[in-house]
C-alpha cells in the first residue's frame, strides 16, 4: 500500500462542519419571535397553523415553526399529522446536534420536547409499537444505560454534551467524543459533591457506547480529573457561568505569561466581576486562588492588580 495513503487512513476520523453560524440561525431557528407562538399560547389553533405555515414558507427547516405547527395540530386533535411534524423536528435537529459545531443547546431541548409530544400523540392514537420506539428515542437522548445499586437512572437531561459524546463515538469520532465527554463530565461535577463523582464515572465506564475506549488513557483522564478551580465554585454553578469565568481567567494567565500586562489585567477583571455577579459577591475564595496562582506572582505588587480586589 502507498505510504501516503496508509498514513491518511490512520488519521483520526473527524466530523465535517459545513454550515456557518448565520446560515444555521436563519435556516433552523427562523426569526426571533413568532405570531404563531402567540396565537398558540392564546388557544387560537387554526390561526396559529396558518401563521406557522407562512413562517415555514420562508424558513422551511425551522425546528421552532415545525414544532409549533405540530403542537397546534395536536391541540385540534389531528395527532396523526402532528407526529409527522414532530418527526421533521427530530430529523432536522438531531442531524445538527451531531454534525454542527458549535452546538446550540436549545436544539437538544426542542428535540426532547418534540419526541415527548410525538410519544403523547402516538399514545392517543393507540400506536403502541411506534410509541415504544419513540420512548426508546427519548431514553437514548436523555439517559445513560446504567443503574446504580439503588436503582436510579443516570440522566443527562439538559446535558447535551453527553448525548453528543455517545453519538460521536458510535460514528468513530474519538477525539471529538472525548472533548464533549469532558464537557459532560464538568456539567455533572459542577452539580454534585465529590463523593458522587465516582457514580458518574462508573456509569460512563459501563455504558455500552464507550466500551471501545475504556482503556484509552485520554478517556481515563477525562473521567477522573476535577474541573479547574472546582473548589471555589458552589455546587450547582451553571456551566455557562463557569465557562465564562474560566475563559477570562485562562486568557489572563496566557497574557501575563507573554508579559502583556494590560490585556492580562483586563481579562482578570472580567473574570472577577463575573464571579462576583453570578457566583458569590463576597467570597474570598476566588481572590485567594488568583493571588496564589504562579502565573500572577510577577504582578502581585502591581497597584493595578491590587485594585482588582478592592
């Protein structure tokens, strides 16, 4: 075999991301606000359907308009047609949950909603076999396949990263799977005390989708390591808040290492202000962590640095 071709085949498989953010926002979300949604909320279902149909002429793949029309149809008792629209939501949303980066978490949420409403309509229609298939889809999207000794199911609801990690590893995308699995791990650990982390790790290691990588050292590292500065964040800290703070914190460290003091201080100020506003206005934990970090030792006597903590 040609050496170049052999090297190419050995390269890590990665998903192809072909759509830019603007295209996705317009194509799959539609415009902000919707007359159809207002009509649906008021119980004017016939008018809502007409409005959603008008919206879908412009944005035929908007999961929001598809879902709205499906829900309006179901409210009028037309559950058969409603399930077709819920299926379109799932088909469209699910594809981009896996293949599009960055992921919009609301796509994950609306996929769950569409599947749940589809299951309800199928139950009403008496379609037992199809409703069972739909229920399995809901479980696949929102749960792991492992129970603890107490019989609890490890749910990933509102944790789109775990769902993506499972879907990616089934497609053979190891690197991207590990990236999203790490994000899923952070979501879980921010919401639980340390003594419960082992339960999550055990569930992940036993899950059938991850059996091909359980011996991978990178997999072990992702499952076992603590989120950065975990001890200064209260249990249940929102991951987006955590990410915003840690992004600014790490940017500050990087600039300081490059001796770009002004940029470093600007990012550090943003990290401190975000922490004070969304986590704890009075806690000294973050201040102490900053002052003890080795990257900031070169500026601890700088008056601008000291003013950040006043």
